[in-house]
C-alpha cells in the first residue's frame, strides 16, 4: 500500500518528510485552505511524486501551477465536470479525481470519469473540501466494483492501518494522510509519519 502525505508547504518540514521517502507528496492550491501553497518551497522536491490539489480551478491555473511546481499528478477535489477532466487528460496529465462521500459511493458519477482518470480518491464529505480529520464509514467501500485503483483519505490515523487492511480490497492503492498527522496546519509530525511508514 502506497503512502501520500498531503498539505505540505514548509521547506524544512518537506525536507524532513522526504527523508522518509513517501510515495506521494501533496501540495494544496486552494486559497481557502489553511495549507494553501503561495510560493515555491525552497526544498529539493525530486525523488517524490508531487501531487497538486485543486478545487474547481480553471484549466489555465492548473496548467500554470503544474509547470511552475513540476507536478506529477493533479488531484481534482471539487466539482470539476467530466469535460474538463477529459481536456486535462488529453493534455497529458495524470489525474486523481476525488469523490467526497457521506453514506454511499456515487458509482454512476464515477463511471463517467473513469476513462479519463488514473485514480479515484475517497474523502469525507465536508464543506471545506478535505482536511477535516473526519472519517466516513469505510463499510460503504464494499459497493465499489470498478477496476480503477483508489486512494483512501479522511481522518486516517496510525491505529487505522489494521482496519484498512481488513477491507481486503485489491483496488485500494494508497492511503492519504493529512490533518491527523499535523502539529499545525501544513506542518507534519515527522515522528508520527515515520511510525506510520514503518507499519506499512
């Protein structure tokens, strides 16, 4: 199971995180987020897959940030229409489409996006588009019958790994951690993430 650490911004914290060799590092480009990246971190970002997180951004903004920050994947966390996702895919981007869920998976909606994305990501439905530290009922994942691999997000903690493994889902590709591993917004607890990495 792969590990994505999201909401990174501070250069020293990024350098410490990259020593742990996570598979993916997320940077948020949503101005209402307390973890929003405003300038290029002064850190060597090579050696990790860089994921840019966007919420209902324009094609132009996404492309500009992707070039400036050397993003490897785009995470679309809002209500981006299928047509936009298709355009970004045709532009050559690797894509993660997020579905914020409460009590059921929107399988029909996901099928429309499936041809154009590389992964889905399931997060807890909140007004703030993630970073809430809240879980949803992982039991609803049993209804997932698509082949597309997915990231699991939403309030994941160190003690959740056994329960996640017990889901026994071959499509579960990675876990995505954020607020439950923070000392402050955009500042991760490196010791806690190391403990997680050691258990994966």
